[in-house]
């Protein structure tokens, strides 16, 4: 019995150390994943606003059409011009 109990004790210590390391790692992962998602949403929103504002400036209108001729269509967070 003492031969088996030594192996069980070692396995329990290894499991406890693994959990001790894994829980903070999961918390940190979730924290940084949330920060990255927030950054992604903000960058997507800002880029959409930039593209939409560029369509309103006649000098920067690369399509060669007037503002009232362009219908801005959002697809996947980006803006596209459709006639």
C-alpha cells in the first residue's frame, strides 16, 4: 500500500501545481482577449467613420461621383460605395 500511496501523493501535488498555474493563466487570457476584442471593435468603427467621411469630401472622392449619387453600404464593418 505504501508503494501506491507515494505515487498518488506525487500525482496530487502535480495536479495541485497544475491548477495553481492554470487558473491565473485562464484569467489573464480572458482579460487580454476582451481587451483585444474591444480594440478590434474600436478600430473597425474608426475605420468605417474615416471611409464614410472620405466619401463626403469632393476632392477626395476617388469614385468620381457626387455625394448624392453614392449610397454607402456597410458590409462586415467596412463601408463600400454602391450606385
